[in-house]
């Protein structure tokens, strides 16, 4: 009798052919003659069948670990770089390579046009002196040629050549004088002066020498993609940081359209008292509204190519729920999907699961 029990491939109990033949020939007369013994045998057989079925189901179930999770809203953000600009806030840079000469003005308020610094170019004074001497010699030679030409002692060609030499000497002198004039830094407007170098420092062309802060309001200019700009509105608050400096800014305006590079300019206002300099780069962070999400362990997220899913436990079975991974940080992932509330996600053994498979929860 016991050997007539068989187990199918899916764990369900079936009767072997011998058992089926026995039941077909089990007549009422047979039951009367062997009723007591047979009844006991059938009871024992049923108990064994149920026990074997439970054992088969337990052996077929995948062992997993689960964790109860709750909704955890996720706040995304946009991080970009921005460049500081200002109409009345400028950095005065060395126009030529040379040594900064003193004395400097006292830091503080200065008037428009005040001389802030001079950059001495090595050898330039000597070049100017030599050019002045050449111009004077050319002028003297031209006067001599003119005097001789009036007496008919020189050809017209010699007079013209002397005149050209004087013009060339004057042009060379003016070029050197312009270079010397450009080495003088003047305040383009009235404001508060601050020096970035000390007297006697050797600087290259373009090296910042001083800053001049006017009454203008500084701002920063960033470039965002069209998709990012859809989440940014005028009046929105952003956080900025530049090294040890940090603070808040307000979105002032948005560009009308994307440039040829596909980016849209965004302008934010900065505090007038900030220590940021025009031309300086800073980091901007725009915080977006909170979005509904679930915080699950990284082990609960199963990747199948470009798709991601999380297995949840429902009525002893594992069900795959497609999710969108919003962020991953410190061993946890924020996902968006219909996990149910409350949700029990499978955190161990999920890589071996298929949708709807029976599972056994490890204690």
C-alpha cells in the first residue's frame, strides 16, 4: 500500500497504478470482510500522504530573508557649476608681465580714475629712452635734408627717405609709450579697493592684482539642460559653495531658449556682502520637491539588463515588482514602484527567484 504513493515533479502527491487498481476492485463485500484493517490502513496512508506532500512543498520552496520597509520620500536635486559676474565688481589684472611697483593706496574707498598700481616692465624705460633718441636724431636729419634740398644740394629721394625715417622713429616711440601707459592700473569706477598681491611681486600678464567692489549687485550664471530647466522657476532658492564659502541664492531669471550647445542660461542673485569675486567659479544646488519613494537595501534590487525590480513576499510567494531606482547611497537605494503598504521585500536569495515562486522565510 505505501509503495503505491508517488510524487510528481511539481511536488504534488499522486497514486501509483497499483493503488488505482486496488481502489477499483474494492467492493462493498470486501469492505465488510476487511473493514477494520483496511480503515486503519487508509487512515495511516492519508497521514503519510499529507506529511509527504508538506515535506515536498517545503523542499521545493526557496529559502529567503525578508525585511519590512516603509515609504521614505526622496528629495532629488540639480548640481551645476556657475560663474560669478557683476556690473560694478571687477578684478584688475596685470596688463603686462613685470614687477608691481609701490607704494599702494590704502585699502578702502577710492575714487574713479585713481592709480591703483604700476607694473614695471624690465628694460622698458631704456627702450623708451633709446626710441626718444632715435626720434630726435631722425628729426635732426630731416631738417638737415630740407636745408640742403632748398639749396639744391641733395636729391628729392634723400629728403623723402629722411621723412620716412622720422615717421618710423615716432611710431616706435609712441608704441613704447602706449605700453608704458597700459602698465598703469586705474580704478574704472568708485568703490572699495582690495589688493591681491604685495609691492615688488613679479606678475605675468593677466595675473589678478586688485579687486574693486562697487555698489552693483553680483550674480552667478549657470547653464542647465532643457530637461533640468523644467524644474527651476524664478524665485526658487539655491545653495552655493566655493571652497570654505557657502550661502544661499535666489533664481532671478531663466534664458529664453537653449544655445547652440543645447544649454539654457540660469541667473541667480548673490548677496552684495559676499566675498565672491567676478570670474570665480562656484557650485550651485537646486533642491527639487520631495517625491514618494521606498528606501530598501541594495541587496533587494535585482537588475535584469537595464530593468530593475524588487521581490515582495505575498502569501508565501515571491512577486517581482518593477521599480525605478532614484538614488543609491551608503548601502541603501531609493526606489519608486508599487511595493504595497506595508511591504515585505526579499533581501537575501532574490537573485534565484522567479515571479510567483513559493518561498520559505528564514527565521
